[in-house]
């Protein structure tokens, strides 16, 4: 029991640190956005309407995969349907949702982020935009799942981003990469008289193969 309690405490600490990073990195404002991580059938998630710098060890909030609250008294994020949908349909152990400004701007302009950089391959291919639906709704969760097919991140129209990964660090990094690519495309496409060059499917496939060997090995 103590090992489980220690693991939950460590996971909550990592989750809060990740949520605070979304603020300091300019990916959210105030209490917008949310973060979660999965430990077996338990989902730790940021609570609704509480500034991340006020969260402490005693504020641990967790639900089961049906959304029933198991730990804590604070109300889980209103975007819980999106988080649970990801965990029910993928092998993800972490989800990050933000209102990143460049990504949100792109979500209002195109149905898919044009592949302006090879890091597109790191998210599984060109990033789709999920059609708009009311925040916190099952409809939004369904749109998100469709946009995530064969991808690890998507844009939410007139709303923001959602990425997932095998760890909180990986999910957050994917969010940062997505926001950066959106900023690159917005910058390049704003130059009068010029159209950004885009990568082909073959070029993205080659980048995906190369990225498989990226980083520390063994």
C-alpha cells in the first residue's frame, strides 16, 4: 500500500509540474488547458478552475476510466471526456490539452496543419483539425478521436491542442513541437507573394524512419 501511495504522490507531483510548465511556456493562460496521466485503471487529472501554482500534494484528483471520482474532493477538469476517450482507445499514459495561441490560430484557418517541417512525422503525419464542438462535450471528444486516428496530436477548431504520449514529458514535448510548427507556418504563409514549400508524403515517411533512431539508444 505504501508503494502505491508513493507512486501516486510522485505521479501527482509530475502532473502538477507539467501543468505549471504549460503556463510558463505560454501554452495556456490562467486555468485553461488540462493535464492527466494514467496509472493502470486510475487517471490523475488536473481539477477544474484551480490555478496550477496553488495545487499541492493534498489536492490529488483521480477518476476511474468511467469518470467516477476515486481520489480527492476537487472537481476534475471539464475536459475529462477527451482525456478518458484517449485512454480508452490508445496505449497513452499521459495527455496534455492546451490553448496554445499559434495552434489555436491555425485551427481557425485550415482543416489540417500543412507539413512545413519534418517534425510533422513525429506526430504521425499531417496534424488534423477536429471540428468545433462545445468544450467538455462528448461530441468534442468524438471529433478529437477522429482527428487523432494514426496520430499522437491534433488541433481543436477555435479551441487549442491535444497531444498524448508514453509519459508527461513526451506529451508536453509533442505539444511544444506542434505549437512551434504552427508558428512557423503562420510566419511563412504571412509573407506577401510567397507560398510556403511543403514536404511530400515520401519525405515525411523518410523523416519518420530517421526519427525512430533519434535520441539516446540502449
